[in-house]
C-alpha cells in the first residue's frame, strides 16, 4: 500500500500551488505517457512499488499519489527519461517542458514536503452484490435439483468473458434475451419433470387427493428449500401454496399444481441468483465454488448448525467437498475459463497447410491439458509443474504431431524424450495452436497469453486508429514473422506495448501454428515456397534473467517467478469471489500466496484456503 505524507485534505489546504503542479500539470503528462498502463496492480510493472491510482481516482487521491513519490535523483526522474534502463522506453524527453515539470516536482518533494507519514487507509472493497448462476452452474443445478440432464443453458445467449472469466458479478447483466431464455427453460423443465409422473421423486409424499394440503405443504417447503438453497420464508410459502391450489383445483391434478410451483421457482431471482452473508449464503458460495452446483443436504445441514461461520468450519467442509467427484468437474470449469481452452476447439486452421488439424485432434489437445491439470491437483503434486513437466498425457495423434514415440495407451502418462524442447503447459498444442493464426504463428497473441493468464498483467488494446495489420511477405521481400513484427518496435504508437508481448512469443517461434516443433519457418508466397532460419531467442521484460528459446526454458522461468506464483492465486481468487481483487484484498492475496508456497504449491490447499475466506461477498484483508 502506498505511503503518503499527511492527510490529503490538509495538504490540499496548505499546499494549493504544489497540489496544482502535480494534479493539473504533471499528472496529465504522466497519463499521456501511459505510465499507468504498466504501473498498476495488473500492469506489467505490478511487481514494482509504483502503482498509479485507478482511472476514476479523485483529485485528492491523485495528490496523495504525487506526494508518495520518491525525491530528486530517484528513479522517478531517471526512468521516464531513460537515463536508467526503462522497460517502457523513453517516455519524457530530456530537456523538454515535460521534464522541467518533473524536475520541479521532485525538487519540491526533496526539499519542502512535510515529514509526517501515514498509510493510505481508504478501502476500495466493493459492496456485497448478487451473483447470477453461470450457464454451467445452471445446467448442473437443474441436473441435481430435477434429475434433468438436458443442459438447457447451452441454448442461452453466449456468456461473455470479462476480466478473464464468465462469472464476474459486476458484469452479470440480465438482457431481455436471457430473461426470455430463463422463462422458456423453466416451462420446459417443469413439463419434463412430471411428463411421465413423478419419476424423479420430487414430491416427498403420496397425495390422497388433488387438494391434499398436507402433501402440498411438504412438497413446497422441501422443493423450495432445495431450489432456493435455504428454507422458504412464510410469506413465500403462502404465495406458492395459493398458486398450487389454483392450478390443482382448475385441473383436478396434484401434479399440475406441483408443475406450476417448479416453473415459478425456476424463474425466481431466489433460484437464479445468490447473495447475502447468512449461513445458507455461505453454503451456496462454497458449493458453487467447489462443485459448480447447488449445496447437498450435508452442506445445508452444516449451515443450519452454523458450522460455516468460522474459517475452520469452512475449511473442514471444503476438504469433505474436495473428496467428491463433483469437485473434479467444477475445477475443470475454472481451468477451461482461466486458460480459455475452448479457443483451440473453435480455432480455424488452413487445411492445405495443416491437414492434420481436425476436430478430433483439437479435442485431444484440450484433453492433454486437462489430464495434466487433473494429475497435478488430484494427486497432490507441485502445481508449478504445470509449467515445467517433462511428461504429459498423449494420444497417438498428439504423439505423432509432437514427433514422439506412440504411447502404449490413450492419454497415459508419457515421459518426453531427452532433449525435448517442449515442457509443461506452454509446450502443449492447446495453448500454442489457440494463440496462433490460421496459417502463421502469432508471437503477440502468445505473449498476451503469458502476460494476462500467467502473470496477471493487463495488456491494453492498441490506441484508436492504429493499423494493427502486418505487411504480408512477398516474392520481393520474403520476410519472416519476426522481421515483419519489427514494425511494432519502430512504430511509436505500438512499441511501448509490443516490446512487452512480442519478445515472449519470439521465444516460442520454434512451434508452428498447430504447435508442431519446426527448425525453419516456411513462407508460402504467390510464386514460390521459401524456408527461412528461425531466431527463437525471447525474453520477458520486467523479469530478471528471463532469456529463453523454447517452451521448456520459458516454463522454468515462470515456475520460479513469484509474480507467476501469485498470479495463479489471483486467478483462482477472482473466479471464486466473482470479482477482481481490490487494494483491500492485497493482504489476503499475499497470505494465500505464502500458504500456497509453504504447502509446496499443493493446489488443493489453495482451494481450501480460499474456501475459508468465503464468509460473504467480500474478502477481509
């Protein structure tokens, strides 16, 4: 957390000229130089102490930030002017008017600023918000509630990825098409539930008559408790009982009354959303995090006994839940979203250049990655082997693509041959093919994947009106991908971002657009085919000693990086709580990371640790 000098209000009153110098003159210069792009909690310079305020920060918050900066002869002056090596390059020219403003400010900091210090204690912790069931959670919930395996949410409007996931609560809107889909689904599910009678035993009693009030009450309260994941309130019960009676009386059928109740409850916000901080809400958060579905009777009973109110109680319940096979499916959903595994199954490749890239092969690519993840988690291995494993789970087709010996069985653990250039996730065709084009590789896309998914560093989109298309290789200029990408470095509008992404991808250029190792780059030109030597040296700007030339080298660097280790914790935290972390969460993130590291990077221990912090919709630092 940033250290500041005095209270902002007092400083603003006592030092109006100095505050104006920073907030009105210098800060816009730093914004125009796009310093905040890197120096943010999710920027590529996130590991440094310099973190710019959020975009919507107040002038007082910006003034506090200005006063927290270091004095003259510090990196504040030396790095933006590139007198000291700066990953972002020269952002302020020596001798310019902008540098004069910077010098004026650091001189003030060195000679005139107050000496009293304190920590910034503003909490940006979000208010508790409702969370809507994701499509996956909806499908699993109706399966466990009704015994319906039709996966109706597959016909809902497609979910968007926001901040890397589909479940971020601040962006879970209810557009009209989704509301209509919920209504249609509820009607169909309710009809199917009783089409052949009560085959799934939803009614816990045998009604004597269509108007059997005792059996009606048992059904409404029992089904309602399961559907809403908590006991019904009396007011809710009375409304549903009245609706049941009207339908049963009109049709003379008990099951018709039950059908109406099922349809109504499936459209209720109490079914579609979960919120609050009571015992039942905690049970729901645990269940949808660890099982991706509704709580079972044991979890609800623990909520009734108030056993989930303490971290120890939640952690004990989490260990029970992780022993259930549903935890495997739930964690697969997290991995699918975190690593965007659907990108490879949705990828399109040039059939003439890559005839082997079939739907079956792309499915095998995803399965390889899923098998490795499951092996590391459920066999309690060091999870950082995800990036360094010299083994994998290969099908015959994948082994052929990798030019490895055929494994004895499908997706059995297979050791890589000595000297293999691929290792771990970044050597998987699922990642390499998903982050490439139909014909050529994409060092930029592969670099973005590493920055955003494995280092939790946000890479902003290109500035408006910038042409992002590269010139094609021609007969006259048969330039390889790396040579053509040099335009990104030469173009001022592109260089600050692309020097952070492209060099990572350059180190993976030994793998073609479907993830096959290659020694040379093949260009298919209008009149000829040209083979060019490959330069596969890459690096990660901002990480020390990060030069590499293949997936094995990159994996070793990332696995040893504290930034990468913490990013894995951050990604799971974001998914579990359905939101991005805030400044108020930094202590929690650091504590979880330390525990994860101390456990030998056992992922189940990380799951248990986060489960212990699910007491409400916010985390407590």
